[in-house]
């Protein structure tokens, strides 16, 4: 199935049904291919297990500056220079 960005907004039920039928959806933007939506291979549980077993998952779990995630995000969003 092919879908434009506008189709994603207006025809989402059709796109989801195509994914349930194990079909892929090619996304177009201004007439050019931008991406492909593909259905999950084994369901949500299988993909979650794959994610948790990935070596990059939890890579920074021991870093002290990320012990409090809310404070870490606030530091990242803080303005660098005062005007």
C-alpha cells in the first residue's frame, strides 16, 4: 500500500488494517519515498524481549548524572546562556 502524509491523518484505519494483513505501507511526502511502515514480526512481547536484550539498552544506567531523569532533562533543556 502507498500512503501520503495526508493519508496518514485521514485514512489511518485503512493503514492499520493493511498492517494487520501483514502488508507494508510506503510513506510518500511531496511525491518522494520517505519511509516504510512494516508490521511487527512476532507481536509486542517478542519485540520487547528483543529490545531488552539489545546491548545498548541500559548503557548509561550506572551514570550518576542520570540517576534522577527529571533533573537530567531539566539540565538539558536549560538555556546555555542568559540574555
